C-alpha cells in the first residue's frame, strides 16, 4: 500500500534506516537527500520505491520512462508498471515480464516493528531468482522445481530435490525431512547443518540452538559458533554478550 512520506521538521535526528520524508524547507527527501523534481502533493512511497504524478523512483532516483499510473510495488525488491519489471537497480531485463511472480514479501519485521530485508525469491518461466540485501540484480538459481518451491524461514527454502540456504544448495540434505532451528542451523533425518554445510562431528540426538543467538549451538560433546567448534568458556561468553547487550 502506498504511503505519504513522514513529515519531519529538519534533516536532524531522522529515524534509523532508509526512508522518504517531507523535510521542512527541503521538500521530499530520501533520507537527507532531496528528491529532485518530486511533486510533493502527489508523492507516495513504499519501501525504497516511490512515485508522483510524473515519475517513479527508487531510493530517491527516477526510473527512466516508468509509468506512474500503472506502477506498483511487488515486494521489498521488485516493482512493475505496464512495460517492465523493476528492481532497485533499474528496469529488470533478465526476468520474463509476463510470467514473473514474487514468492515472498522480501522482508521481516525487526524488534521495532520496522521492515528488514531478507533473502527473497521470485520465479518466471525460466526458473527461480534470488535477491539478497545488497543485490542490485536478481541471481538465477539453476535446477529448481519452482512448482514445488517453498520458504522454510528467512534463509532456508526447498523444492522437491534440494534444500537451499540463501540460494546455496545443501549437499545431500533431504527436503522431505528438513527442518530449521533458526536462520543458520537446520537438520534433516540424518544430519545437522550450519548454513549449507553439514556438521560432520555434531551429535545429532543432542544438538540444540539458543533462542537468543542464531550463531551459536551445542551438543553433548561440543560447542559451536558460526558452525566452528569453540570452548565451553567461549560459548558462555557468547551467551553473556547476548544477555548483557555486549
């Protein structure tokens, strides 16, 4: 849904994160940067996209030739008009317009209720596409059954043959039995994984993660940080940092 920019008295003390604002004395701004030629009366925005009666924008810059009347936002990464699919880098010439479909919102709400970009997927007649936080163009993920594709969480996804972590295929992981502990750790019926790699030495029966930290885990024999073995003291320090905000 399109929204009017937030009115703000000056460029000082703007809320964290990117956004469009009506800044007193400067007109429409993307963060602190004026949006040139923007029509304040008709200007509306959604995520990093925006439009007014004459132009369409991404991150404060106009899309060349985009049609404001038909311009609509598809998710955090993509928009379209009657001519093209657009991403934050410009008109998207890689994807097929007629069959293009986003498969998620491209964001999750953070602890403050604000949208935060996540790994995002879309599909067309040619296959699966992925966008990441810093992506300017979609990346093709080869060999995926888009009809069977589904999201597991913000990082993991699967189809009938593969489990994916941020677009990377997990070797030998079984999509039929795979479950995710969090955005970094998961397991199938036979093995435990950190991101796209199996943890060869992990004790399957006792492996567990920590709700407050997606980087650490443990089993009856070992402690892990980003998939690497650490000492019990290092594990305790990681927990301490989370609890104290360090």
